[in-house]
């Protein structure tokens, strides 16, 4: 069995009692990364552990790293029960945990505070209005719902910030303001409110950086659909599909080359 332990978003003082007991249960301790404040607990209590930080150095992609970590854990679990700790909460933006669960191995989740709660403390928003968690390494404009608050994780370098600028500006426009949140839950935490057009202006980011995009009232495809009235259709499904794809391709191409923003298209259609 694998005990999957959440190390929380802050210092070792925020570890749960169950997490502390499990870490000290005598099992081998593995951790995805030692680049987290809570790892100090292991050192203070003289608890040996093995981190997978060196796996990141030679791999060509994160998928390769995650597969290697999971394979190692599964092989070790065949010998004896073990502990595997991850930053935050195990079920929030932790791909290795999802892969372990999907493998069918016996496991137990030991909760920890995720980065979401301290991020909300910084931006002062209530996600009861609607919330989406997205991964910057696996995102497209079609995943973004402006009617909900959005947190985008894995924003750890300038290239990713530039990618997020392109995606978000096509939906919200350049002037819309978002929060660049760094080190949520730590003493060094910060949350800077900036325009989307300024995302690639050399802001400090690290592996604990995320973007918080507040919900917006801009028009979306769903708004347009709700405003449409039923009409008699005499054309065939094939003709309708072809006509739709032609128009949609023009819209997407125009957006790609900067002739208009998607939000402008939806706004104009809604007016009509």
C-alpha cells in the first residue's frame, strides 16, 4: 500500500497530525520534490527520505518524469508499504497521484492544505460563484470559461507566461486584469494585479506561481446559444456542418492573426 501524503502549501507547522504520524510510521519515505517548506519536518525529525528531483534533470518532458516516478513507486510498493509525499493536497494538480490511483495500486490519501486556499486569501475572491482549475502545460482557449473564476497552475517561466498572454488576450482582451500569484501560503507570498498585455514583461515567477483570472461578464458561445430562436432548417446536416466549419475557420484564423479578439466576435453576434 502507498500512503499519499499532502505536505500542505505552507511551512512544516501546517502539516496535519495525521501527516506527521504517517511520515514517522517506519515506512520508507519518498517525496516528489524537496523544494517545499514542509520538507524541513523530515530534517528536524531526522527522518530519511528519497526525493525525485534528480529525475527532472535528464528528462525531456514532465510526462516522462511522472511516468518514471510512478514506475519507481510501484516497483518499491511490491516489496513493502511506503509513503509518498507531495506539495499541497494530493488530489489538487498532482499528476503523479492521479497516475498512481489509475494504476490500481492500494493507497490511502492523507490530506494537506492545497495552494488554492492561500491563493484565494491573496485575491480575496469567493469561488462559490464558479471555479475552474487549469494546467498551463495542457490548456487551450476552448477550456476557458469566462463566467467562472480560473486558476492556472504550472506558470513557472517566462515562455509559459507569454503563452498564457496569447490565450487569455484572445478571450478577455489585452486590458483585462488578472492576478500573478507567487508563493501562496508562505511568508514570501505575493499577488500582483496586472493587465493581460503585460504578462510577458519580465515578472518574477517560480515553481510556485499561478495565475488567477477573475470571472467576467463578456459574451460567450453559451450566451449566444441561449439567445438564439428556433428556426426551420431545410438544409441537410452535411450542408449545415460544412457552412458552420467555413465560418468558424474564418473566425479562428482572424483571431490567430490578430484581426479581432474572440470576445469581440461574441459581443457583436450578441448585439445582432
